[in-house]
C-alpha cells in the first residue's frame, strides 16, 4: 500500500487540495497521519474515498447524502434500499431542476419571440424583466 501526499491525492482523485481539507473538516474523510516532515499522508483507501465523493458531487449529491452513502458503503452486507432511496431523492431533485430550466428557457424564448429591434422603450425583454406579470408561465416556476 502506498502513501500519497495531499497534492498526489488531489491529482489522483480529481479533488482540489482545499476541498480535501474541507472534506476532512466535515468528517467525510478521516484526518490522515502525518510524515516526519508534517505532511499529510493518504493511503489508497482514502484516495478511493475521495474519488467516490468527487463522483457523487459530479452527480449533484449534497454532502449529507454523500455522508449517508459513505456510511452505507461501509456496510457491504446491508440492504441496498437506503442507497436506492438516496439516489431516488437525487433523481427527483434533478427532474425538478430540469422542469425549472425548461420553464426558464420557454420564457426567454417567448421574450425574444415578441419582436426585436427598435428602441429600448419598446423592448419586450426590458418590459418583461421590469414587470413579472408580462411573463407567460406560472410565476412560481420561474
């Protein structure tokens, strides 16, 4: 088993050095032992954990969900239902964001389709931004 400095762990995991320290502070990663020169030394399991965290973050999971997933990963014989529930909640959040972005896109397209050119005094974009009542979609989705 090899030891990694914090820079090497950052490079191998794709996680920035400051983020590694942040994860240590949050308890997602154990504070590693230090060398005689006071450098943090990470083992291969810690680097694998950093990769896990980075991949979960790439998928949009929040830190509490990642902590729960890491806890579950530490119990390989446990049922997968809890991990599935966490992933299902993340999927629901992604779908909510997609609906929100789709509504934003539709409103921006509508604003742009209502003419163009001319003077700012007659600009539909400025008018819509000045008064939300000019928006076509439900206001709570935008």
